[in-house]
C-alpha cells in the first residue's frame, strides 16, 4: 500500500512540476498562472491511474509513467486546455 501511495504522490508532484514548466513556455500576461500547476497535478494523478490499470492488466513498463504524465499535461494545457480571452477586447466577463 505504501508503494502505491509513494508512486501516486511522485506522479502528482511530477505533474505539478511539468505544469509549472509549461507555464514558462507561455507568453507573459496570461491570467490565472496558478492554474498550470493545478492542472498538472490533476493530470499527474490521472496519468498514474491510467498507468496503474495498464500495469496491473498488461504489465506495462515503469518508464511509461513519466511519458503518460507529460502527455496528459501537454494535452490538458495545450490543445484541449482552457481558452483565454484577451483582457482589452471590450468583452466584459460576468
């Protein structure tokens, strides 16, 4: 049980770290910078759950976990990520 929790915590931490690194690739001035590590944290947890199912059913190799985490963070913060509105376009948020 401790091994599962340790891998779970390490995957969540690596996801948050990867989300923070993804924040550095964005242009300055984006709103909600704290969102990047939080989405990375959630992506790391989700990637670990996917890896755990794959490892228990098919015997997936351990090197697959970091790749899954980076892919999840890239998908959730990249093409499938949140869309930001420009602050000065006359659209008032409600």
